[in-house]
């Protein structure tokens, strides 16, 4: 996995010549003039979301290898071009522009934060009419602003909050809630959670803000401590959430910590240590799901990369499989002159995906609802690992 991160802006491919890139061995031999399907990937091999980006890159490497070894898509090789964004929104947009304008990709995937995804939508894909699939990103606004070219392979915060609040109130019997959130990148997710609480008759007793990269949260937490909440909703990514958990316990607060899917990584437990114990969050995928499709994916991923896949890897797996399905249903020109029409065909084929049985769950894209998954698991840190405590519904 470490080697993937070193290939910034590198192509993971079996291109139209007889070569192997980044260890993608395959037996298929392509003619030199074979037209190629190009997929652009914006991902984080460094920065706060590198844990997600590197697992996404692993899956892309694995599936591009597989599809090309089997003869490509409709006889055409697939080339995946990866650009690292360092988990910085401005770099995400620049990477997307490079892939769309210079590399002339047929479809764009990736970015590892909601803020980056939204910026790419607004500045690149919706404007240039490029089909775009993200594998993470929970901001409800990503699919609610009339987007025509975007598809989300992650749980919207709207779907996460109801299940978490129900579990927190009715199972854990928590009654008073406070919140701390990343104001720069997670304000919409925080708003969705607060609105969910209001629907349940709950008003926040305290609220604080931080920004990505912060390491000290004591000033916010001291104010929250005065309100003595039963639960502290923490909306942000794993490193900051883990730091908050540790400082909560250092201050002697007993509040149950609650988060969204962005913290459901082993990284949160590793960084948070004992302070992470008891944390409740939402997720869409667990490696211990006995479903044969899930276990086949987990086994394949572990055998190739010597680690367990997380939900970002699983969502990437589903996203690529669905994309390949859509590509097989269209006849692409695969020339510069055909690029505009090819992109439209791919977008339209994606909207026809209905009830695809993926490793995360049954996935559907529609002409109006571009959220793939609607069912949420509730997970809790028990004995130092994420454990399912409420099944998806």
C-alpha cells in the first residue's frame, strides 16, 4: 500500500501498448492502436484522509487489473489515472481540471472530503458535463443542489443521523446532547444532525467548532463540559475526532461520543486509544458481514494487500463495478471528437443502475436520487474494535 502513495499523479493502467504499470500484471495483449476508456481519480495519498485514499487506490489497482486481464470493457482497455490532492480542496480542484482538460478522461471519480467533492462539482464536472462518482462524502448538499452529473457511493448524513439518534435515545437512553464540528468541512453534516435531533424533540445544550488540523480543543470542550451533556456529537474526520475523544476524557467528561461514518476507521481507535471505547457512529460496511459477496471481497483484498478493507475500499469496489456495468451498456466512440457524447452516454447509463447487489448493499442510481445507499448500520467501539450494534434498515 505504501508504494501507491509514492506515485503521485501516476497512471494505474494497462494502456493500449504492451506494458504493465504499477504491478498490474495481465495476460491480455492489446493492439497498439486500441482505443482506451480513461477514468480519472482524485485521491489522497497524503494528508488527513490518506487512510481512505490509499485503500481506494488499492481497489482501483486490483479491479483495473482484473477487467483488463479479462479483455477490458467491450474489448477496450481501461486506464485509470490517479492524481494526489494532499487532502486539500484547492489541489483537489486542480487535479480534477488536469484530468478533465489535459487527460480528457471519460469519467471522474474520487476526492476524499465533502468540501473537495462539492468544489469539483461546482467548478469542473457540472460545468464541463463530466460524469463524476465519489466513494466518500456525507454532506447532504452533494446531491441536493440539482446536480446532473454526480453520483455518490457513500451514505448521506441525512441517512446516518436517524439511525444513530434512534439508537442513542432508545437503546443508550441518552437525553442531553452537545456538538462539536469541523466548521470548514462538515457544517452541512452538523446541520443535518442538529435537524435530526430537533425532529426527535432534542435541542443541543452546547455547541463548539474547530477546523481540520486542530490539535487542541480544550477551550471548546470546557464550555461544553459546563452543560454536562449525556452525549457529545463529534462531526469531523478521524484524527481530529480521536483528539477530541482523548481531551474529553482528560477533562473528566463522561459524555458518550457519537460520530458519523467519517470516523469509522481503525485509525480513530489507534489514535484515540481507550478514549475511543464506547464511541457510537454510522457505517454502511463491515468486514464481518457473513454475506458471501462481502466475504469474497474481504478475502480477495486481504490476500492482495495484507490488510482488511474499510468502508472507503468497499464503496470504491462497488463504484467501479457499477461503472464497468454502465460502460458495458453503451457504445463509446473513444475519440476526442466523441468525448462529449461518450460522457453523456456514461452519465445516462449510470442513472439506469437499479438494485445492484454490491458488497456494501443494494445500490441504485436514479434520474433524481443520486445516493447509492440508503441503509445505515450503527457501530460502536467495543473492546478496541468497531462492532455492529444495530443492523441496517
